[in-house]
C-alpha cells in the first residue's frame, strides 16, 4: 500500500482551489494565466486576452458568474448564460476550474518526480509520462468545446 502523501501545489496565496484533501494555492498571475489557458483550451476565448477580459474570465472562474462585467467578454458571458451554465459537470465554470486544477496537479506531480514532461512525436505536442511505467504517456480526459458560444472580438 502506497502511503506517500502527495504535496499541494503552491505559487502564492491569492486564490485557493480545494478538492478532497488537496489544497492548491495560486498567486494572481499564475491563476490568471491558467484560467486564460483553460478558456482557450475549451475554445471559449482566443488568446491573448485584454486585461479586462482576463479579469472577467477570472471572476467567472472564482465566483461562478460575472456580476458586473468590465469587458465585452463579461457581457458576452451574461448574454449567453443559459448556454454556459447547465449540469455541474457540463458547465463552463466547472471546466475552467477543472482545467486549472488539473494543470496544477500535473505540475506538482512533475515537481515531485512522479511524472515527466515529454514531447509526443505522434501528436506533435507535449504530454506527461510516468517514469516508473516505462515512460508510458498518461491519457487525460478530453474536455468539451464551447466554440459554438465562444467569445470573439
């Protein structure tokens, strides 16, 4: 039985994500960049975002809504809310949080030597390999796309 306790990801104290016994803390820049990348991966936004757009996307991720938009992105979220919300596992907010958490979890596993970042020649992209399993690539669950209601400038 593996009794190794995995460490928590820490880059600062501005934002906190918890899941079970894991507690990940982020500085503002790290969290904002991760949220922006998650929004892009979900095909909801195109990079780079303007600072006000990034603020609204962070606000959506943290609070589950954009109460007072500071950009067109925030207004877009509110205009298309019915298409973005939905069952918890299918909402845009859920997936933004999930991808931020997953990215930090993977980074922490690399830091602890449990995973290694490798280039996948077949996919022409980077992936995560398990050194203790012959560098077998791990398969991440696919994320849904919000391209149909994406924010476009």
